[in-house]
């Protein structure tokens, strides 16, 4: 369903609706990322990915912005997915 959700959001953006999406879903993030990377010109809309993160030293919240999700230096969704994938691979190949 993520592809359809992103498609609907893109159609809304094409008619001028400004859309803000927050998510913890790796799959929704990836659908948006694919659209931003490969279909942005066809859709004729702009994408802006924003990551909020906490500075471990002074506990302040910071943000960073990029037009592509993989240009973000702090992305807890991708980091968690990679961590899960690595743990899974370790279990599969530990023999």
C-alpha cells in the first residue's frame, strides 16, 4: 500500500497542496526516497527530507535537511533497519 499512499501524496502535491509526512516506517521512507530520486522531475514537485536528532553531549535537539534521504547524516530509521539486517545476517551465518 505504500506505493499507493505515496502516489496519492504526489497527486496532491501536483495540484499545489503542501504536504508534511512524519514516519517511523522504513517502507514509507523508501517509497518517498525512490520517488524523490527517480521520479521527481516527472512529478514536477520538490522533496525535502528532515531528520531530527539529539546531541548526546548537551541533549539538545538538532535538525538537518536534504533533498535525498541518503544525504542525511542522521537517519534513525535507516540506522535501525541496517542494525536489524546485520543482526539477522549474523544469526543466519553464525555457523
